[in-house]
């Protein structure tokens, strides 16, 4: 019997690679999706024969349709993991229109459209959709305005879709890592995390959390403490989190000067 097929976007990122290798160990076939052919081929070699690659830019509707058809030719996806994402941590006043569009399209619009496209395959195979969120999908954080906007949106979409399909034999899941040691974090962000004492998890920890979520029967999971506590506090008593972050703000701002700070 064929292994179930997982379509994994953002496969060549730090989290994507860790997730791919973990899923292979747990009996999945993989369709790895990304834009970098050489990196995808290198990961494919690590994963072995139950692994195929798909090269393309998912911001293109034509590319998304080709991915859907490719998955269908392999028997249809039993799981879709929307892992691809980008981030730019800087002052809101410094964000260009192109950066705003890119963040919202890659982090929010594309995952939503892939969920809609793949839902018939997932339903037919009684499978799962996993949207990779962030602790910043529940906590608004300075200099992460657009990233927070995209992840807040993705969390809300995932929650709403899960409730809409609660009568169906399908799982709609949300996994929220905290800061993770991958290339999405710039030198500035790494320096800031170190100065604030923020833990950066290895990608393997996120991959393990994903496997645990799939086995748990839960619909959402948040990684790390005190981040899980702050998520709950921000939902119930946001002013407490306002005050805690306000105390951090001078140190955060020291890494990210913007026009407002400069009085321009």
C-alpha cells in the first residue's frame, strides 16, 4: 500500500527541511515545493525514493494549479502543510508597498488559496491541512507589524475553516512556533533576541511539535514558554502584554531605527 502523500511548501527552509525528514521517518510520501531547484534536489536525496519535488513560484495561479495537478497524478494529497513564509523586521514607516504586498501575499493569500485548491483532495483522503503560524499570530509585536498582520490573518482563517468543516472527516490544524534558528532571521533579529534573552528553537523542535500535533487530536499548538503564556495573557488581558512589551521597546528600537524615531 502506498504511503499517504504530503504536499509541503517552503520545503528548503530550515523548518521545512526538518519537517520533511521527520515526515519520511513517520511513513509519509512527500511532494516538496520550493523555488530553488538545487536545494530541493539536495533535500530529495536526503529523503529518499518516496519523495518528489516541484519547482515554482506559488504566487502564480498557474503554478498553484500545476502543483494541484501534480499531486493528483500521485494519488492526491492526504496532507497539505503551508510552511512557506517570509519576514522583514523593520519600522512600519520604512516598509515599502512592495514589501507589504509580498508579505501579505506569501504569508496569507497563497496559503488561503492553496487550502481552497487542495481541500477536495484532502476531503477525499480524509486528511489534514496544517497552516504554519507564529506566536506573532496572537501577539502584536513592535517592528513586526506586517508579519503579525499576515499571521493573525492565517490564524483566524484556520480557526474559521476548522469550525466550518467540523462535521467533516478532515483536520484543519494551526502550529505556532516561536523564534526559530533559521535563515528567516536577519543578523539584527538574532542580536535583538540575544539581547532580550529570547530563546530560538532548533528547527527539529518545530518538526517534533508538528508530529505531536498530528497525533494529539488537538486543532492548534503553540511552541515554547513563556510564549504560550503570553498568547493566553494577550487574549484575556492585553494591557498586561502592552506593559511588558513597552518595557522591552527601548532595547528593541535600538536595533531598528526608523523615520519616526529620527523625527522625519
